[in-house]
């Protein structure tokens, strides 16, 4: 995430302190078969918040086109079609 820490659990006290508006999880909720409910407009877990978190993620930029051109020989670059 943006600061390297995972987001707090929706509805948890830590999430509420950050402005979370998601509903309180029900007992047993949170696994793959019973995922927690999210408020789409939640400032911590909602759609816009997820987009902000994804934009802030740092990852390796892969430039495959440059690598292909760099590896090509002069003859390959000037082939006629």
C-alpha cells in the first residue's frame, strides 16, 4: 500500500480511526468463502481509496519494447516487409 503497511480490517477500531465507514464484520466473516463487506464509498476501503493506494504502489517498470530493439541487430532493424 501507500506506506508499506496493509490496510486495517474493515470496521475495526483502527480503520474507524482512519474514517472507515464499512459495516462491522459478522462473526466468522473474513475468509475466502465469507469475505467482509465493504462500503463502496468508504474513504479507507472504497473504490476511490483503492485507486489511490494502487497509484501509490511502487513497482518495477518493465520496458519490453526497448529491450527487444536493443537486442536486435542492425540487419533486423532495417528489414523491408
